[in-house]
C-alpha cells in the first residue's frame, strides 16, 4: 500500500482492483486500477479518486505522504464513479476541500451525490495556481462522458489524462518500462470498447494537446506512460482515424454447423488472397475481445443461421454492441443458412447499412451447403476482395 513517486512531489495514490472481471459489459481479464494522483505543493492537490470500495487503500497511500485532512483541492477530471466514487468519503476527512471540475462535471457530481460541495468550475484555457505549479485544464468532452477534462502540469511536463490512454490492467508495476506489448494490447482493448465511438473527439483532444510539452502521461486506469509515448501516440492516431490492417474477421454463430461451414469457406477465400484472418465463433469469444480485433480489421464478415425469422441472439447481441461502438470505413460480408424462411442475413445487412459499412457480398444457403456450394462461395468471395 505504498504511494509511488512519479516526479518530485507528485505521487500515484490510487487503488488496484485485482479481481475486477466486468466493467459495464467489457470483460477485464487482467483487472484494473483507478489512478489518483497527489501533488504536494503550497496547496495540496488530489487528482481524481477511486471506486468507493478502494477508498481505504487510497487513504493509506495518501497518509504515507501527507495527512489527508490537509488536502486543499481535489480536481475531478471525470464524474464516472470509478473516479468520483470516493469523493463523499474524502470530503468527510478534508472538510474544506474545493472541487475543481468542468461545467458538466459540476452538474454531474451534484446529480450523483446530492451534496452542497464547494466547486470551482473551469473550462479549456483556465488554470489554477497551487504554488510552484500552474495546473491547466483542457475539456475533452465525450472522452468518455460530456464532463471529461484533462489536467496539465507544465512544471512536471505531466498530463493527467483521465480515461484517455488508459488500460484495464491491474499490476504491481506503475510505469511502461516493461511488457509494452501487453500494455498496448490492453490500451487497444480499452480504446475499442470504451473510446471508439468518440474518435472524432479524440482527434480534437490530440490536436489540443499537441502544443503541450509532455514527458509523462498519467491516465486514470492502468500503467503510466513515460517511455513509450511515441508508440502510444502512433496507435491513438491510427485508432482514432479508423485506420485498419489487411485483416478479415469471420464472426459467427451456428446451430447445425451450416453457417459454420460457410464461415470456413469465406475464411479460405481471404487466406487464398493473402489476407490475415481470425475465426471468431461467438460461442467461444467474448464480444469485448472481438471488438479489440474489430478495431484493426478492414473486413468484417458476420454470419448467423435464421432462427424464428431472426438472427441467433448471440449474433444480435454482438451487432447491438458493434453498432453502439460505431467503427467506420469497414468492408462487410453477411452470411448465413436457413431452413424455410430467410431472415438473419437481411437483418445483418440492415446493421451494416446503419454502420455505413461497404457491403461486399451477402451469402445465404438453404439447409446444408455441399462441397460444390462451399467452393463456389470461396470463389465468389475471392472475387469481391479488393
Ligand atoms: Fe474510467 Fe469513464 O471512467
């Protein structure tokens, strides 16, 4: 339960949620952290808090640096309760603390906690002086809620980025000095499942942060970036601009394996064309892991048999999730089998249309496809791959 020094007088004092396995529907196999940061200056300042059940852990870390009742200012970069959940508890200790937040932050915190706290509302371009440091604010609406903002300390060349650049990754290590492949993969999963719908706002935030001299990025989840900022920025540029790799995903569920056979016939076509493929059966892959693959895939092929004139519920659930996360600029193929009434493939095409995907092909087969039909599907798909 020790604090971790980031720069002179700036400490990580967050909480580690080793057991977390679900974050609003996103499976977090590696747990998560909620990162709070303590700045010891003339005004003692805490940036964000932790989920309520990790309050004791945060307070123990703070207490090893300073008496928590001496905290003057809390900066609330984001209302969501993984970062604000301990505010009511710390307010009981640091009774006169002022909470610095964005306009939507003030409204959101009042709606969440129904408390008459002392707020200072800040906007992009505003800053506060806490002694040696001026802390500047940039609003980053919809990264991840309307209230989000980031806080910059020019003195430390340090950006407290809140949800942006985060990863759900519980670890005893605090910095990106090791295991960069794992950290980037978790940052990718986080982007795909949390940040993706707000890519336009991410591009704006990257533009706004461009002129800042940043040596360290301290997000509110996971590892702190100090060594691999170039790799992080390169990936954020790629993800936020919807840039993909030459990769095809074949995402499907099947009842009597007819749709499964079509899935493999499509996979062969991509393989024959030299396109990397991933077979993703919805019975054995979680939708949040599939979304991580979607983030970098140019081709999205989705298949379902028809059940009661509809898709299988697994496919329908995935499509609902996909539509909400709104990836763009994808090429798509819908496929599936049916017995006596068609339905699933048209339903899949409707979702592709609402996502503005380019439909390359739709493939339907009655009952069981034979070898000749499967070969024909492979040839047909080879023909539409660009
Ligand atoms: Fe980590 Fe949007 O909360």
